[in-house]
C-alpha cells in the first residue's frame, strides 16, 4: 500500500519543461527589474537636470537683484547687508588671487593700494 502513496516518477519531458519554465520566469523577472531600474535612472537624471536648471535660474535672479541694489534701483536693508557681505567676500577673493599669482610667478605686491591695504582701511578681515 505504500507504493500507491508515492508520486509517480517524473517524465523526462516534464522535467525539461519545468526547467524551461523556470529559466523563462527568471529571464522575465530580470527583464522587468532592468526595465524598472532604467526608468528610475532616467527619471533621476531628468530630475537632476531640472534641479540644476532651477539653481541656474535662482543664480540669475540673485545676480539681477544684486546689480539692481548696487545701482540703487532696489532698496531693501536686509538685501543691502547681503550685498555688503558679497562685496567683502569679493575683495577677499581678489586678495587670494593676487597672493596665488605672486606665489606662482614670484612677483611681490609693490603697490600701496593693493586690495589688502584697501580692505584693512575698510576694517575688513583678511581671513
């Protein structure tokens, strides 16, 4: 009676068919996963591009406001403080560029009206 409870031996055609089905399922799963990964990567790249464009537009807007405040076309005390900070940082950058140039080419700063002396007279910090 125990012989009736055992499953019949698998037919060779049935075994190869299940192997083919398994390979097909794995292939389909891999294809779907790769398609989804490609779509995600594409959307992320598009989002990064749009984000960079947005930052560029914010930069252009900021420059326009900056130059309007310098010209006196726009008056705002909070923004004027930012403009002063930008001017101070611009002077520091110019000083750094002069220092780099003098170190690179071995030139000394001979003039008394260097940006360093101007900045010191304004009460600015060189660091």
